[in-house]
C-alpha cells in the first residue's frame, strides 16, 4: 500500500533523484485524497436525494418504502461523511510540493546528483496556534468586541543542497499574514491575507575564490512583488523577496483572490542569487 502523507511536517532526504521521487509520492498521495474527498461528497449528495424521496414517499403513499429509503439515505450520509473526513486529512496544498519540485527540476543542471539534499516541507495550516505571533482585539473594560486579527508566520519550506562546483545553497520560504474573524449574528466571517517571504543564500565552496565583483543584484521583473533585496559579497550571495498578496474569504462558501509567488518566480529569485556568485 502506498504511503499516505498527512498535514504535518515532512523531511525528505537523499540525492536529487531520490528527493524528486519522494515528491512524486507526495503528489500521488494528495491526488488520491482529492479523489476520495470528491467521492465522499458524491455519496453524501445521493444520500440527500434519497432522504428527500424517502420523506415524500412516507408522507404521501408508501410509508414502508419511504422508511427503507430514509434508512438507506442515513447510511449513505454517514458513509460519505466518514469518507470525506478521512480523505480530507490527507488533502494537501498543491503548491507546497509543486514549488520544490520545480526548484529541483530547474537547478538539476547545477546540482551535484550524488550529494545529499535536505528538503523540509510543512503542510500544517498557517493559522494553527503554533505559528501565531500576536492577536489584536478591541476591549472595553473586561469585555472584547468586534473583529479579532491574528498575525502568523509559518516557515513551510527549507531546502539545502550543493552544486557540482561545491557551492552551498539554502533557500527558505515563510508565509506571513493575518487571519481576521468578524462575528456576525448567525455566523463568523473569516478572511486570511498572506504573502510568501523567500530567503536564498549561496556560499562558495571551501577554498574556492571569492566573487570578483560585489554589489546589488537586479530586481527581478515579477508581477506583484512587494520588495526585493539581493547582494553579492566576498562571502557569497543572498536575496530576499516578499511576494504578492493572496487572500481567502470564508462566509457561507469560500472565495479567493490575489496571486501567489508561482514556482517560476521563486526560481527567478534563487537563480538570481546563485548567478550572482559568477559575476565577472
């Protein structure tokens, strides 16, 4: 039976081919979970239909048949709910394994295929209590009222690798943002607003000559990029990029907007940092 990956922290280790193979297992596990969750929803949908038909039959013409359909409907609702809940525990956020796979694919020509790579991915929800920084609420005496805003910082990716030339690469991505809850009369409206912070550092190999040119790296042409700082020094190159804002609103349904740092943009940040070491 294939391994299933839940919403927790995962450490992948091995050479380039082994780590990419493990990312493939993550992707397969996620697709399987998505299919299972969708199947559970369909079963629940049929349960709702049979429940309605059973109630109508019991009320109009055939109480016995309606009672049977009613019991079958309850069974389908229970089975569908259990299946959906079980599958949802393994339904991962796609970008969290797609981005590192794209990073490794593009860097494959520069990386030493035999040297170990360490990749840490955190699939936990960013609004979990362990990532909470602070909470802002309005108070009057001992009472709180109005919306509450939670600030979080979630480091969800860390990559360490070595190039064929012996350069050491380290890249981290942290999701920073806010989670706002607005109480309504019968419900609570929530809005999560966040952006990714990418930090990349490249150090030259031990004993290798330092970069002959120092200075700042050009700002990449990335749509929605909030800020970028990159610099080459005798000790190596470093870059920090803060991505565009993305938001999710939940209120009797979910709507999303904005844009993420997509894999190509993250790659651009890392490659700009890496190439900074080879300025002549």
